[in-house]
C-alpha cells in the first residue's frame, strides 16, 4: 500500500520561480536581522534549503510566501543565537554611502542600531511592516500569532524607538 498526500505540493520549477520573484525581499529581511551582507546571504540560503526540503508539507501553495517568511525569520533568529556577539554597528553599515548627506546617513545607522536593540518579536514585526510593506494581518499569518499580538509587539517596539529618540 502506497501513502498518498491529500494536499498539493508545488513543483521544483514553481518553487524556484517564487524564490526568484522575492529574493531581494528575503535578503532585506535577513539583513535586518544580521546587519551583515554575508550573514544575510547565508541566512537566505539556509532558509531556501529548509523550505525546499519541506515543500511537500506546504498544504496550500497560495500561502507560500507567509510560509517562507516564517521559515526565514526562524532561520535568522537561530543564526543569531548561534553567532558569537558582535559590535552594534558592523563593517557593512560603515560602508553604506551617504546618499542624502551625512545627517541622513547617521540617522540610518542609528535606526539600524536601535532596531538591533529591540526584542526579537518587536524587531521582526517592524522589519516586516516597514521593509516589506506587509499588513498586520499578513504579519500575523507569517508569525502564526493573533493580529492583536502582532500589533502589541509593533507598538511596543515603536514606543521604545520613540523613547530613545527623545533621549538624544
């Protein structure tokens, strides 16, 4: 007797196509966690491998992106737990060009540093909200949390950022 899965899986070519379509978005999310180009690429690569080997478990191919973002964020958090602690501002940030002047560049560095100081839950929600332009509902799907919890994490993180700006 052969076991049959009742839910459809996506083909290899569909998987690759979907990854290619949003690879820049995946990189931005990973970079938001790692704050380093090489580490972000490693996180994305690891997440793609994990997703590929588990793609048969995806019950609804229409929910590919929330499913993959969940894998990506979990992979990034695991990566950070495995990595030895590093300085708040990393070499990659120092190499960023000051496109709109020194002040804007300094503000960008400050914001990235402060995002890194937030708790994982708040940082994840803020990154997905601003860098990926996701709605609270979409973020809740990605994180498998109630929308109200996602909003609480978002507002807690934003309040922490706001408090730190008034201390400057």
